[in-house]
């Protein structure tokens, strides 16, 4: 089908409350049918329009943090299993950049409406001027994202959530939002005990304190769902930002590997340059923290550092949030040059790097960073039998190297060798 001209397709999938226990199998049982239907339909649109369809997946979430603490392990497991499920379904249905039917998936967590008065906003929310990765249903419904289609689950709870969303959206409707196409997804049979009408509150023993200056680093080539998990949890660790506390400064520092360190990467002809990788990370974080069109101010700063011209871009918002995107040439980056950073987010595979950072900081007399580990995405559950071929196909979805190989295969340019493994998972 020839390419069609128009705005980028953008959809929203509303899911019911999460399972009582967060495991890959329980997430699959609860959501695989709905997400699979939405993904395949969105992939067909991507192929028809020769573009990438945006699919925001909205999920109710229990109260997992306040101004002091965050239930990190609960959020970690919920986001990890959801992104794992999306990867698994994309593998099963051959949804990928290689086939020209890719779908850009973003998870949006929102506070479940009160069962007593579902259309009243929570008392502790200070309007639409806050910046945080968990929003109210009111903010979700009234934001200016131009979704053309909203999908919901064809169940009693799914219909209730959909009707509340539509009433709230219609109450704030303007010409920019346009009309919505509504689609109710009929689910396969599943155990009714998996999900509950009320959200399960995480145990207090899971709490970790928030931080006002958080760092994360990586290559971030061809941003995939492993990257999204890492960046999402980085945003959750940051202290919530509301208008009444706009003088409190918060910051995220994102170290992005410099181009010179990547010259020996496999399939380097399809490696994104630093500015492309930085732009993809900025777009994802901005969309995560601000539902409405981001109104950040961006500035660039190139400086000399350790024999290299270091590139840096700073994005800031009026509410006191600043995100620094900095080119890095070693495993430490700004964590050993900026004493104000207090937390570091890293994958379990780079655990040793966190220890090395804190040793360097100790040499300077600086306090150690609070380390938050993020597990890699995984399709294997303890009670689920999985073949080696299925596992490899899944891992290929979260390998930047494999994405470059597939791009080369699609374009016919794989000049510098065959793929020999997943060396760039996160």
C-alpha cells in the first residue's frame, strides 16, 4: 500500500487495574490479549502510512510514592514485566523496524479514580502544573496529546474507566484534540481472580527515598524498551515536582557515550550519532514527565574535557526541573565531577561500575551515591518453558547491535561483518 500523508498516528490503550502479584505470567494473563490486539492494529497502520504509530498504554497504579519515599521494587517489577510483555508480543507478531511496521510504545501510569467519586480529582493533586511520571486520570484525559483512537477492554471495569475518561476529555475538549475513534477490545478468557477492583498497596518495607539530583548513563543507540525501562525508573526516583515548590531545584543528568568510543561497534554504518541519540532520549523523558506538549528551554554547550570536545545539552522547565545531557568518554562521566548528584541508576550488568564510581567519590571525600539497579528485560518465568530460539528472538528486540543489523538487512548494507551477539542490551 502506498504511503499516506498526514499527522503521525497516535493511539491510547486504557488497561484495568494490575494483577495482585506482579510476575511475567500474571501480567501476560491480565494484559497480553489487549496489548496484542492494540499492537497488531497499530502495526498495520504503521505499515499503511509508512511511519511509526505512537501507542501510549495507560495503566492505573497504586499510591507508590509521596514527597519522601518511592516503592521502588514494585514500580521496577511492574514496568519491567510490562515492557517485557510488549517485547514478547512484538516478537510473536513480527512487529519491527525491519518490516516497516514498528510501533513506538510508551507506558503511562495514572492514579486510579476513587471508587466513591471517580470523577473528582484526588485532594493531594495540585492541578496540571505538576511534573511527575504518575498522573491523575484527569490530567491524562485533559492533556493535549492528539490521540486519534482510544482502545479499552470490553469488560465492566474497562467500560467504567473508558466512560470516566471520555467525560473528562469531553469537558476539556478543544479543536486541537479532535475527535476520537473508540474501540473496545474483547479479551480471551482468563481467571477473574488475577485482577481486583481495588488496587493493592505495596508494602511500606519496599520504600526508598527520593533524590533531587539523579544520574544515569548509556549508549542509547536506537532507543529500545530496555532503555525506556532504565529512563523511566530514573524519572521515578526524582522527587515529585509541583508548582508550590517551584523554587526547589531537581535535576537529571544523562551521560551519553561519545561517538569516538563507538567506532568499533558492529554495523556502525547504522549507528546513530550523539545528537540523534540525545534527541531520542530527550523526547522520551519529556513525554514521560510532561503529558502536554513540552515547553522546556534548551541550550547547547560544547566544552573541552580530557582531550575531547565534550557536547552537552541542557533542557529546563519553569517548575525547577533541569535535565543535563552530557557526552561521556569514560565509565564515570559527571558522577565524579558533580558532587551534587546523590543517586545513580544502572543495569544489573553494570553493578561493578556503580562500585567504582563510589570509590572515586570516596577518594574526593564526597558522599557515596545511592545505587538503584534495574534488571534487564526477560521473557523467562520460573514456571514457563521457553525455547532457546524464542529467547534469542526476544533478546534481539533489546539489543542495539541487533537493531542495527536488521536495519542493514533491510537496506542491504551490512558492510562490517555479521552479527555475533547482543553486546549492547542496555
